[in-house]
C-alpha cells in the first residue's frame, strides 16, 4: 500500500492547518489574529483547506453583542494514524483520526511458540495493522502514519541490530508505505498520560508501569528523557534485593515487582476480611 498523497498547499493554508493541529478548534477571527493574517488571506486559506476536507466547521461561537463566528477544526480529509502496542502476549492497535475521533481497533494474541521470533511477531503486527485499516476503509480517510510501541530499549545504536527493535517492522514496512515510528512502550504511555491522562498540566513526572514487566517513563520539562543509551527508564533490569544480608541478582527488581510475583504475594498475605484477593495488578491498584 502506497502512502496517501499530501496535497500542495499555500503557505497561509499550511500555517492554518499546523495551528489547528497543535491548538485545537479555533474561530476564523482568532485564527487570523494568532497568525497575523489579513481577513481576505484568512478566508482564502480556510476555503482552500475546506475544499480538500482538511478543515471542517465545529460549530458557532456567539459573541457578547450577538455576533457569531464559525469554529474550525481539523477535518476528516486530514486522515488518520494507527498506534500499535506490541505486548508480551498480544498485539493491539487503535486508529484515531486527526480530528480526535476513535475510528477502529483490533488485536491478536502472540502465541507462546513464536514469542522469541521477531519475524513471526512482525507478521502478527502486520496482520493487526491491516485488520485495523480494513475497519477504517469505509470512512475513506487516508492513513498518514503508524506508531509502534515495543517492550524494548529503542535507541539508534540498537535499532538495526539482528533481532533488535526494528526487526518486528520488516513486513510492515514492506507492505504499508507510510512513515512508521518505533518507540518504547512505557515511553509511549508516559507521553500519552502527559497529553491525555493523569499527567495533564504537569511538565516533569515519572510514569511507572507494573505488568508482566516493570518499566519507567520519564518526562522532564515536557520532553521525554531517554538517557545516553535510551535506557533511562529500564528499572526492571536493576539488581534486587537491596539488602546488605542478601545477594542481589540481575533483573531482580522486575521479578519482584512484576505482576505475577506481586499478585502471588498478595494472595499469600491478603487479609481474609477484605474478601477475595485481587487476580491482576489492575484489580489490585483499583482497590
């Protein structure tokens, strides 16, 4: 599948589209003021983008003296992107339009027999991507990009190693010709929380994931902190226990805090008065 053609736009139309993408819906007068564009130039830019479906009306804003202004936002013609989460046991994908609508999702399990085979896992990734695209097809939107989250360190020096992070993308890259971005899964989660979740409004924070694996995503001053080798959040690799009387072992922290070990300790120590013990980390943290 070839990448969707990106239309040639005038500089003013491109500026309007860029601002709407970063800022969200805005009235036409405010757009002109923010971009310092004249009313005729602003009208021409909006008309150009509207004809291509790149912007669309989002309603009317009424002023204090009865005047109204049309609110514009990103339109369906801007296309959509797919996010793919390659987990330890399954691959999940979700498609979102550029105007913030969830369009489709799909998932497939990763059989234990292929978990260590990058090419086989890559085939599952490609299958899930195509299943998601098929569900979106009826909306006639153009696929613009794919982001893939993997439970591995993602850095320039590791990227193209045999069996490295990019190995699972081989089939996807050959069959779907759009920009594909690869990132560590916990880093993706931290970025998602900053923009859409519990960390909105915070510029510096840490996101801790406790699942089959343990990881940390670090955001400092609004930017992802990777560290020199891209492994800044790989706390699961830390030796554990931290005791002068015990010998720590490699990746011990992940074995101790990982969901399986955590839930097993809960089952042993869970007070009978609290009812049945939690059967998952999600259930535990919800209580």
